């Protein structure tokens, strides 16, 4: 119990510090890093293996294994995240696309294709299975992808590290490209906290998402039903207006992020960390290649829609939505178009990527 308390306290402190730096999904990243560091140091909460013969090569010599978080807790965490992502599908926000919705959708599918191809190439690495490679390089929804990787049978540790490497690179490069290439300045973008009433209504939406989305998702064999089921319910509720102004509680979302980060982080070992380190150079090259490909898709989107090159660059950037919002606001860009395109990209990645990743993995496995 003391180790769980230490893990929670260190995660809370790390989350606070990362939020000061405006890191996306700070609690997930904090939970991942803190749990991983404690696991590697042998200080994380552990459970005894039922028999010595069942211990994996990654397990420590004392026969203990990383504790699997209770499945109901993980399903709840995935459901909270799924409902939160679903509430992004606000019709008023998506209306910012206007008549450009089809070009944006087509470019989003192009981004997905780039991700799947990059993931397939990463899956050729001897230390990466095809499914993990495909999920690790999906350009969008990093927190959601980490949450669903284990359900799909991939290595969530590898996916988490590579996904957050992508997010970090994109977040860092957006202000640099904005100032150097487009001569635009960056600024801080603030997002208003949801009211108590909106959060209360969000609890109702969350209850429906968990109570309906997960069972129905399992019934129709939806991959990662714990995340995608509630996300589908929340998305439909938003698009039909049934959700109203429902918003997921910030506290619930932070706890969900932390649990998802812990689940991945507690599985780290020094051997696994070394393996991920050997994969990172190839992953870095592919992340940069996908970033360049997305920028070229931005050029195509500009020619197709007539929007400015800068707006389309921001609209097609593979991640860092808060950095995108800050750059668009500071430059006086078409913020509605940029944000709507980014939200559509995230929803597309999370709804379609699991199916695309599975299909690509099966093809490569033949």
C-alpha cells in the first residue's frame, strides 16, 4: 500500500509540473514516466507470481510481476477518455469546416494512410510486431491509442513512448515553423473550464456511455470496446444535440489519464527500455517523414479549399492541438477551420486506426 501511495503522490507532483509546461494529457505522461521509473528501480507496487515457472523473461528475479490494475478501473478510465474525446465532436465547432469538410476528410484519410505505411515499416524492425508498429505511428489521439493498445494485443509501452515522442516533436516544431516559415508569432491559448452544471450533465453522459457503449461494443465485436464504445455514444450524442453542453470532469479525466499511464509504465523493465531505445532512431525517422508528408497534404488542402497555406499547415499538423490553437489564435488565422480539422482528424484516427492497424498487421504476418 505504501508503494501505491508513493506512486500516486509522485504522479500528482509530476502532473502539476507538466501542466505548468502545458503538456498535453499531462497526467498520462506523468503516470507513464513515474510508474516506469519506479518499476525499473524495483520500487513500484508488485504482486507475487503464482509460480516461478510462469515468470516472463522481463520479470524481476524475485518472481514478482507488475500488478495489473483492476479491469473495472481500466474500463472506467478508458470510458472516461472515450466520452471526453467524443464530446469534441461539437456540431458548432465542426461547422467551421463549412463546404471544406470533404477535402479535410480526404486529407485526414491521407494522413491515416501515411501512418499505416509508416507503422508497417516500423513493424519490420525485429523488436517491433506489426500491430504495435502501426499503432505507434498513428498521427493523432496519442492518449486514446495508448489506452486501447493492450486491448488489441500490442505493446503499450512501445506505443506510449513513440506516441509521446511524436507529440513532443510536433509541439516543439509548430512555433518554430510558424515563426521561421510563415513569420507568425505564437501565444498562450486558454481553454475555459467547464461549469459545474456542464460537468454534472457530463456524468450522465458518462454513465450512458459506460452502461451502453461498452456492452454494445462487445456485442458487435468492436475492437477496444472500453474506449471506442463510450466514444461512439458520446460522439452520436454530440452530433444529434442530445449531449447539450455536457463536459467530462477535469478531475475524472486526470485520474483516467493517470491510470492509463500507470498501466503502461508498471510494465517497464530495463530490458524493455533498452529494446525501445534501439527502436527509437527508426521511429524518429518515420515520425519526421510522416510530419513532412502531412505538411505536403497541407499544401494540397490549401490548393483544394483556397484557405491560406499557414491555416492548412496547422490543420494537417499530426498532433499538438493546443500548440496549434495557440499559433492559430496569435496569427489571426481561421481558428474555426483549423480546430474543426484537427478534431475531425483525431476522431478519424481513433475510430478507423484500430481496424487499419489490425488489417495491416495481418497482411504483414502472412
